[in-house]
C-alpha cells in the first residue's frame, strides 16, 4: 500500500496506553474482528494443527516464521511487503503497526512520561527508558556472533552486523549510492538537495548534519570531551583523538599506492601524493 493511501489515525491520545512498548503488536482481538483480516489471501499462510490443543498456527510463506494468531501473521507480513497502513495525520509519517503510530504521536504532543530514576532523563516510550538504563548499568546483552562485539540494543547489533555481511539496504534514488544505515542515507541525500537545516546560534554558520553542528559549537564553548587514556591529552573531535592515539600505537594505516610509504593520517598521505603528481608534470 502506498503511503498516500495509508490509513490516517487521529492524534487524540485519550485512551492510548503509552506504557506499551513500541515493538508490540496491536490488540489482536481488534485485528481479528477487523474486516481486513478476513480478506487475507489464504495462500499467504498455512495452518497446522497443534498436538493435543487443536489450536491453529499460521506460517509465513516467505520466511516460514510461525504465529499462533492470524492477526500477528498479517502484521508480520508487512516486514516483507513494506506495507505501512497507519499514518500520522500531523507529519504523514507511516507505520506498519498501530502501536508504532501511537508511540510516534508522543513526538508531537511532547509527552515524555517515563523518567530515569538516576539522571532524570525522560522518554516518551518505556522501551527507550529500558535501553537508556543500560548506559548506567553498562549492560550489553546483544553479542555479535562473528567478532563478539557487544551492544546495548538489538537495533545497534543489526546495524553492526552489516559491517560483516556487506549489506547496504538503503539506496539513494538519485545517484544509486547505497548505505548500511538509514541515517547515512538521509545525510547523503542532503548533498543533492543542498539543505543545511542546522544553524549555529552564535555565528549563524549552517550545517547539513546535526552532529557537525555539535562539533562546531565546541569552537565557541571550548569543550574538549575526548581524552586520551594514555597521556590524558584532550580533544574536541573524536577523530582527532583517534589520530592522536596513533602517536602511541605507531599505527600508520594510510599507504601511498605508488611508493608504498605509510602515514598515520590521511591528510599527510594526500600531501605526500602531491610529490608524485608534481614529478609527473616535470
């Protein structure tokens, strides 16, 4: 279903249970009674008799995942079809599940009913608070089975695994360049639009990426949040710290493809390459 055809849902939050995790399914009784559910193509799932209970299970014909409720299967199938029938009537963003829309509506209302008891940071969704608490506890329950790197959220683990698989599912519809993360694609698209929506409130310099604005603001504040754990030297950019650490490790990851000389920084490699370029013109 196209986004323009998506069902609009009123932003009135009366009766909305905001404690519902954003990845839960919608009320299955409501879904089962919905006429749309009765219109599911019978060829899109198979039914199995469960031993002793005589209950039916429903199997996805794409990935063979099994569900106890037909409504759950219908919602799952949107993973494969890309259908997003629930649309916000404020910003028109669409969702595959009604619960996802309900959580999103809190962005517009400003409601943040779930608060961290340690740092008092507030969240609109309970599951986001649960993830945040791992910042304080240090819990990293999601482990990569290839490199054993651990993550606080399943989403971050899945994003990381694309480093190993090479999967780049997000493609620019203008230049066809592909990316492993949706956020990387969104940043890239600003190259084509020329949009620079983030502005420094001190010098009015504009940026296409919010992270770049935050880095720039340290020029004004003098903040240097990145510290070397060997010599305690501090830096205002993470990349500057990474470059500095190579002083201690001796790492020289940038290599000239002509003479094979190595360098600790990309900019020093580029300076070196000009020597070869100049020699070619002599």
